[in-house]
C-alpha cells in the first residue's frame, strides 16, 4: 500500500514541478513514506535524523516530509527530525502545506471529521507507476478489525472503500497502457463494500475487462471469506491461482488472544473449500491453487504446546510459502499491554523450526512444476538471467534478454528449489 501511495506522491510532486533527484544529497525535498508495522522500519526512520542535518548543512533550503503510517507515540519525536508531517490522505492539500516553512498535521487517524473531509480523495491522483507492466490499484484503506498485535487500524484509520467505478477506470487505463498484472490492494480486501457492491462483484467486473492480464490481490482475511468469493476467484480465469491467506497461529487460544475471529478448524475448512473450487473450475496446473500465509511466532503467552499446533496445521496444509514474523509489540495495540513473555531466543528457535519445515514443504510443492510449461511475467534482468513470477507466484529464473522485461513468456521448468524454480524459454 505504501509503495502505491508513493507512486501518487511522485506524480503529485511532478505536477508541482519537482523533478526526481539523482541522489539524496542533491534533493531539495525528501518525502519519507513510512510503515510502522514493524519496529525495525520505524527505527530506520529515526536513523535519518543525522543524514537530514548533514544535507541541511550543505543546502539550507532542503525540506523533509514524513507521511504514511506513523503512530501518535512517535509523532513528537519525528517533529524534531522532519520539517513537515502530513497524513497521506491530505495529499490534495500538500501544495498549500509545502509553501509553509514547516507544518505538522496532527490528527487521530480514526477521527470521523478528518476521514469525512479527506476520505480517499487522494487516490484520484493519477499514479506514476514504478512498473507499467505490474500495477498496484488500491481498493480500500484502513481496517476496523483491531487484531490485538496490529497497529494498522491506528495508523491507517478506519476501513474506507474506494469508489467502485474509479477502481474500474484505473484498471482499464492501466491495461490499455500495457499492464500485465493488476494487484488489488487493501488491508482487508474481502471487506470491500461500495454502494451494495462487494469484492466478488469487483473481481467479476475486472475479469470482464478485455486484455491479456492477470488479477492478484492482497490481503484477504480468513474471517469474512465468503463462499461467493471462493467461487468467484476460482471461476474468473484472470485471477491467478495464488492466494495469501494470513493464518497467524494454528492454536485457538492464541488466535483468540490475537482477536482474529476464526479457529484453526475454520481456517482448515476454508482452505479445503478454496482448493476444491479451483479443482472444480480450473484446468491443468491451475487446478492446484498455491497458498501462502503469514505467521507470528512468540506472541505473548504462546506456549511450546501452542506453537506445536501451528507446526501441525502448517504440515497439514502444506503452504507454498509463509512470511514468518517474530512477535514485537506495537504501540496502542492490545497485545502491547500483554506480557511479552516469550524469550527472544525462544522466538528465534520457533522461527527457525518453522522456516525449516517450510523449506521442505515448499520444495515438495515446487517439484510439481518440473517438466511443465508455465507463464512467467518477467520482472527484471541480471547478468543474462531473467527473473519473474509465474501465475502461481513462484519466482522463476531463466536465461533471456533484457527486452523481455514486462512480458509474459512461456517457460519450461527444469529444476525446483525451495524458494523458486529454474527454467528455460520455450520456442
Ligand atoms: Fe491488522 Fe490485518 Fe488485523 Fe486489520 S485484519 S487489524 S490490517 S492484521
């Protein structure tokens, strides 16, 4: 989401006659679009203080802007580092703000009046896509779920859904300009609602847009994943057979403390229904949907036995990929007030155990592609090799020329690795 917002900030600044600087030292203005989901990212922003004061010594007119997701707790300290702190939703007003010497827009992101006034109007700004062939299209912002570990509802505000027709217009235009992959973005895409239209309805309409492009989305919540949505994604052929479905824990007690709103059994059943639907409506390799997940290890109070339940479900489901995080407390959240009682070493241990299991399972899953021909959207070239993602969201490496970047190519898979595939171009 932040990447997508940065694309809008870039086009907005160009309209104000700013040009991209070749390096930070030459910049008159630096905009930091921060993420607070992990403390490490916040610490990196604190680390910019010295850099900014050095640039200021050389260029007294230099200005810095902080936007994105920052907590109220950090606001005061960031005022000492940045000349401006501006919520992303206020982007249409930045021209006025940037005329000032400095300005700090202090706001509670959940403030009703603020959200009514600014809504998601900043998304009307035409983005300067960093890759025209793979495009992020935000469909909503914020979240009302308040999972106990998550800072998002506090720094992104309540769930606000974007105009259905505005989304369709952006997708159509992107496809017309050569987009091969559309990423629909939201903190919780399956909660999308706009004037009686839901996420399944949105996907159906996007799937009808003419052109050779893929539809991907991130992230859905297992809690509100309706049967209608399952059938829709399985039936719509442009939707790729890949899904990131955050589990977070395989233990019911932990899930309850995380306020996730589902049990391990419900999650298992959801995966079963999704897999069944793809088997029913798709052909060939597409009948097998790739599923990745997000896991937190060492959540407050997570016992060894509870962690073992995560291992169990992990082995049962056989995820294609998992993004494993070691729990760290985030400001304002409920979990911050819980005793962070799993030792750092224990978290590290659980992380390693899970990663090792994932490595084996992912390799096993990837072996199914050996000998098969898959479509790959090429993302980059390095030293004579092309790297891209298959429809199952597997990283594929193969020999090829730089002019293929941004194209969908047919590649025969010759080797499976735990974190990707190797192949060769088919003639
Ligand atoms: Fe955070 Fe996702 Fe939970 Fe919303 S649903 S609070 S974004 S983890």
